[in-house]
C-alpha cells in the first residue's frame, strides 16, 4: 500500500522488451534506497512494481503483460521521468489516501489553465470510472494523491498548488497527456457492499448480510445510522 505522496522523481534508464512483457531499470535519483530489499514494492507513476534487482543507482522490475495492457507503461522509453514512492511501513504518516498501486484506467489531460498561483487541470477519465469520482473526494493520478475539485460526468478538475507542481511530474503535463488513474478504494468497496449478492460465502438468509444490499435501514438496525 502507498499514500500517493511522491518521494522523488526518477527516470527510466533502460526498457527491455521481453516479448509479452517488459523489464525496466529505473534510476531513482534522490529516493533513499537504504531500506529497500529485493521483493519490496515501489510505486512508479502509480503502478506497484516489485524490486527484482538493486544495481546501486535504482532498481530493476518486471512489468507483466496485464500491467502493460492497462497502464501507460508500454509508452515508457529511456529518459522518461516517473513519480516514485516506497511502500507504506507501520510508522509511515498517511499524508494522502490509501493507494493500492493498481491502475483502474487511463485518463487524458484535456485542459490546463492558471488560477492564481495554482494550475487547474481538467482530466477526462474513462466513462466506467465516472461513478467513483466525487467532488472533494480523492483520486490518484500517476501515483499522486489529489483532491477532486469538480466533476462533470467522467471529467474531473484538479487544482494543483505550487508545492505539488514542483515535487511531481504534473508540471510537465500538457493537453493530450495520458495518465494512470486509480480511484478511491473506499468507493469501490462501498459499491460492492451496495450490490449485495452472495459474495464471500454468506448464504442468502445470513443475519450478517442485508438482503438486497446495504441500505439505510440495515445501517440503522446495526447502530451505524440514526433512525428518523
């Protein structure tokens, strides 16, 4: 798990085509690797990668065909910059929001405009992700935890302050840029609860699961909502 708070900007040093997958060497720049071991995870542009080698100035990782099919990694070339974040530890501060490093879809920057000292970005997400994006909710863009400032269908706006611009790849974005998106985990789990069904092995008459999905009556019955 990650927080979406970027620790360093790295660079793709080498990309080896392995046929149906890819092997990447990432130079990690200012990222402290002293506590990183083989098998650890590092979020790279929002994608959870497993460290398989530590050459000294960064790490090697294998990128599966599944990841290539659902992210922008197939476009990465040597010299490309990437946002980097090491995995959470029990003592880490949760400065952003819980991020899994599993990309839900690819968005596109459709508008950029200045707003005071900040920059406002408008991003078009895939239609299927629109229902998970809410005003003042969280979304992860290329591994960066951000607050949604406005939503219109599957299109959302972000107001990026100078500090975030300086510390991430967002300062390099232009209209047409494609970005990795991960929606809020809570939204996904809430949808699953509302759908109900016999998931998880509960029988239809289980007292622990509401028939027809989660609703206000069930929440009130179990003390999670007030009764009118």
